C-alpha cells in the first residue's frame, strides 16, 4: 500500500497523473540544483526499481 502511494506521488510530479498540473521539478534549495535536469529522469520509473511491495 505504501509503495503504491509513493509511486502515485512520483507520477504526479512527472505529470502522468490525471490530477497533475503538468510536469514538475524538484530543486535543492541549498545548491539550486534541479533533480531532473541531467540526466533527465522520470521519478515514477526510478522509484519502481527501489520500492518493494
């Protein structure tokens, strides 16, 4: 159940959810670095490799 929620949140950020406002990015406020810049990643795909049911 928790893994499904995490996956859905990642989909929301990636812009694949029906509730999404478009693709979003996450920025490290200390460094100003964008999480999804280089290389560009889809968070829901990356999370699937780490999350176990």
